[in-house]
C-alpha cells in the first residue's frame, strides 16, 4: 500500500512539474483525487505480481485479503460512489490476479 501511495506522489510531482505546470495547489489536489485510483491499478499490478512471486500462493492471497480490507475501509470512509466502487473492484481484481500469477511464476 505504501508503494502505491509513493507512486501516486511521484505521479503528481511529474504531473505538476513536467506535464501541466503553473497551476495552483487546489488544481493539483483535485487532479490527484481523480488520478490516484488509476495510479493504484497501474502500479498495483506489478507490485502484487512481485509479492506473489516472492511469498508464494497462500501468503500472497493473505496479503491481498489484508490489502482488500484496508482498501474497502478507506472506500467506506471516503464516501462510496458507483464510479469509485468500480475502480476499487477493478483494482482489487487485478491485484488478486497479479498476486496469483506471480506465485505461479515463482513455482516455475
């Protein structure tokens, strides 16, 4: 989860200094609110693959379950919308698939 947050922060630094510089802080805060779920999906796929590859199938699923519980708690606390719910569902499903594929790849 910390790595996903780091990717979102890195994305915002690149976005604000390279892609679309010159706006006020509120503009970038609004953008990161919209972009963070997509950053989580894109960065989460290789991160969870590496987790699965590193720890194996059962521990990878446990890591995913813990991640899903935290992600769903954040969703519940931030206010559920259908769009955000769909993004979280895609995020969780891609992370589960990636963790399992990583574990399968590690077995050889």
